[in-house]
C-alpha cells in the first residue's frame, strides 16, 4: 500500500489540467486544512476531494461483506476519517466538494462543472 500514490493521482491531474485550461487558479494538498484537500480555492474557502471508489468506499454497504477483515477495517477507517475531515472543514466555514472516481471517468465535464458552480456561487 505504500506504493499507492496519494498526491497528484491521475484523477487529480485530470481535474487540475481542466481547471488550468479554464484559467482557474487553485492550490493543492494544503496540509494546514483537515484532510489535506486535493484542490483548494483558499480565498473562497472551497475544498475539493477527488476520491477513488474503492479506497473511500463508494456504496460501501453494498459490497463490504465481500472483503476480508483487513480491507473492511481499512476502508471503514478511511470513510470515518473522510467524514470527520468534512465536518471539521464545514465547521470552519469551508464548502466541501467531493468528486468520485466513477463520476470523473463517466462524465469529466459534469465533474468540472460541479467545481465551477461551487466557485461561481462563492464569488457572488
């Protein structure tokens, strides 16, 4: 598992590239924020997480029974940590946007629009 990339994953790079194409400035992996969000718009207080379906447990209750105890515990812990970090960010006044792997793969443009809508909403 130590070989699993945690920063600048191919999914994150897709979003970063699309945002740069549109001239949108952002930071990434801001360690001072809970969960070190993948993409950050600091002046608007928007944190974006790009999460892998397996590692972060997309529809986990549907398939958790198929896992060994090690993987069940690992993914459950990830999900609890995600929830804790999202709550912390929201309590600090941040908007949290989560993009799931399957969403990005199935409809990249819709995923980018989700971020852009959050940015435009906060600019008003």
